[in-house]
């Protein structure tokens, strides 16, 4: 297993020479390992993004008192002590083992699993922060649009553009320049700036108190970042302005500002402003993109720690703002820019969902494709039950967003439930296998003891006769045990439980064996019998309830988003995609009249894709014909809308998501 991330491993000094607790050879070169004597807050000062700390149980409470830096993703590999104390559960504990019984193979496996889980946690943290930033950008963009559409004072408008741009991109400062004519100079076709100059209008900083009257000297504007962004008619994104190549033809004239204010400018985003006639009117310039928009940069160390390059999405968002400011309230362009950024947020959200369960990758987009196609097909009908149904452009967007985000709530569902491929989780299945191995050894040991007693207490002839009889008896018992285990393994698959299977599981569960501890123990405990008795699929009742909770999570998450009036029904449409016409669906058991028609369309698309998906390793892809037959039964049972299903089939919409051909 590769570790594509910087990882620092902390291991107790007393394990340095222990051969069981060495870094696996396959990844040893990729890790930084350090041995420690005692638990100390200084252990957090390594600065690496990932840390795995091997701790003795008695040191865990001290560890919990430390304030872990936010930039670190840490996990604990806990070594069981002799205190007998049960520690409270903690999400930082990646593994918890007894060092007296662990094998080197087990250590290697758990060690690599810990690293894998830490990386997944880091990825999810990064994805969450990106989603939050996109959500904040959406919020800021919406506010900018509303404010620009109502503000008529030019001075206030310009200050508003800069202040909102700073928050939109998490910048430390921003400036707005307007392009103004120089009346005494003549125009020059070869020199755009011959009779024009860039004048500073607004300068805002978070980390410095700057004078609004401060005039920055811009020599040769056509070679400056500001001038080049206008001449090239594009935004310019520089990661470090002090590293601009001398031969690039671009110069930065902010050294004077840095000197005056004892400041360090690093990342700069420069965005030109053009009006609706595509004439240049000015430039917006933002400096030092930060992790936190409110963070103060008080020195070079804070700049190194907090400042990063502006993202491409920042540039796109700022081009939209610059355009809105330049054309003074052209709402159509504002909407288009918000649409682009919002689609990015939607796509990021879908990726966040699918990253938790890669086996469902593409499901949301396929459901959206089918649902939109069904809506468009219904829209084109002139007669029948949908003859009067007409979806506006905004309503089609509602359908698209609701379809893409219908499973957004799976973020709130345990990942292991999402990817559960058998009725028992791997560790539960392993426990059953180990138990049956123990039972087998017990049977063999008991029979061996009896046979030894025969040879010690009876004649050779009698002993041999009984030995033969008991050998046959042993074979029968072991065959019976093996047959029971084979049945359990088969019952663990997410297939329909065979007739009489429940009764047989009950019988196996009632059988007892003597555990080495002396306790009479059932072959299968009640929980295992219950999980294996699931008649179809892999989810027991508890799992199913958690999976079904994703719909409510989806509604709660989507309700937080400040949807415009035109998209206000997105949460409600997504909320109803598992409801059935007869009221037997979930989570609210709505009847046919209470379910939005858009959700009825999505339900058909969702079921069809779930049945025919070709990229789920835990089940075979179902042919379209069989999937449509199952949908037909669903319609007869009043679960899905028959008229919509007929339209779905007659228009052959299901062909839109056929399995891609492979070479």
C-alpha cells in the first residue's frame, strides 16, 4: 500500500527494538518515524499533515488533553494495557490491540489500515472545506448580486465590490482601479494606454490600516499586472509576485506598498472589468488568498503559514463580479456567473457523496439524466395525464439539482453501512469463522481424549473397535459442523434466503459449545442470527434505518442552502424520492397526491439505475428488460406512477444510460 501523503509516525521508545512493532518494509521509505519517551505537547510540533501515534493505553488520557493543531490529521494506534479500564470511544483511535497477543502480520495489516483511514479522513476534511468554501462563495455571490441590483451610489458600489470580493475569495486585501482618460494626450492605435490611466478608487486591507488616499505609483501601466490583464482581456493569477520571471513581460509595482506598510504580498489575482460593449473600464486586484478570511497577517511567518494561491474558481467568481460591476446591474450576466459557480458547488457535493461510496460513482448524474429526459418527454405531450404539464426553465433546473443532490444526505450515513456487501460486516463474519474453528478443535480434542482412554483402559482389540466407531462419529460431527458453516457462508450473501433457511439458522443458534473460558456459548449469537436471517439484500433492520435516514439528512442539508425563489422546491423534491404512491414509502409515508410529480419521475429513474448499475462489485448488473419488468410490478403494486413508467418505456429513455462499451 502506497502512502501518497506526508506522514509522521510517533512510536514509544520501548518498542524501538521490538520486532513486532516495526514499520512495514513496503512503505518504510515513505514515512517519517520518531520514537518518544513520554507523551508531550511537543509531539504536535512536527508540522506534518498526517500523524499516526502509537500509544500505550495508560498514556491515552494525557494525549486527549492536548490541543491538536487544526492542520494536522491525527490518529492513535492504542496498545491495550493491564489496567482493565474500558476507555471511552474516540474517533481518533484507529486501532486498539493487545500487544501481548498481536502478531507481526496483524500489526502490519492494522498499521496500513490506520494510514489508509487517516488519508481518507484527510481527503474528506479537504472536501468538506472545499464544499464549505463553495457554499460561502455562493452565499457571497448571491449577496453581491442583490446588493448591486439595489445600490445606485457609485462610491458605495465600488466599496461594496471590493469588500465583497475580499470575502468571496478569502483575500487579505483588495483594490479597485478605474480606467480614466488623459484629455491632453492623443490616442495611439499601437499604445492602448497612451491617453488612459488607471486610478485607484478603493483600497481595503484586513491586516493593515491603509490610507484611502494612498496613491500607488504605476509606471508603464501596459507592462503592469493591471494593464496586462486589460490588454490580454483575461484575469492573471500569480502564486508569488516576487517570483515573476524577468522575461515574462509583466511587472508588479507593489514593492512600494510592501515597504510602506511592512507587508509581504505573495499571491495576487488581477481581474479586468469590461462593460456590455466589451470596453475596458477598470481592474479589480486581490492579494494574499488565506485559509481564513479573518486571519491577520502580522509577519512573514504568518504569510508562509496562511497564504496560498488563488484557485481557478476564485478567478471565475471574480470575473463574474467584475463584469457585474462594470455593466452596472446586468442581471442576466450575474445569473450566468452564479449558475456556473453553483454548478461547481453541486458537482463538488456529488463528488463528496460518491467519494464515500465509490461503487455508486456516476449514480447521481445518471438519475439526473433520466429524470430530466422524463420531464422533457412529459413536457412535450399535448394529451393524456400530462398534456397540461409544462415545466419552466427554472423548474427544469429544480429537477436537475434535486436529482443530482437526492443522495446528498449519505454524507451523514456511516461509510461501512453504505458499502456493506454482505449481511455480516467483515469483522462479524471473521468472528463466526473463528468460532467455528474453535468448535471444530473442541470436537476433535474431545474425541481424541476418549480414544486415548480406550487404549489405556481396554484390550487392544476392543480399543481398536471403539476407535473405529468413534472415528466415524467424529467424521459425522465434523461433516455436520462443516455443513452448518457452509450454510452460514451462503446465507451471508445478499441473496434471497432459501426456504427453511430462517428455521435452520435458529437451530444452529440454539446449539451450544463449551468456550475455553468454561462458558456454554451458542454457535451463533442472536445478533448474528438476526442479520443472517435478512430475507433479501445485505442490510439488517438497524442498517436499513440508517440508510433510509439519508433522505431526511438530504432534506436538512438542502434546506440550509439559501435557494432562490425559482429553486425553492429542490429540498422538497429530493425529500420525496423514496416515497410510494400507496403511502408505504419513507420517510414520511406520503400518498400519491402528496408526492411532487418531479419526485415521482426521479423515483423511476433512481430504481432503474439501482437495478442496472454495472459498476457495483457486490451485485450483478441487471439487464434493462428485467429491470423494466420489476418496475412494472412496482407500478402494479401502486409504488410508482404507471403513466410515467409507460412514458419512460415508450420513449426508450432508459437507453440514455446504457453501459459504456469497452475496447
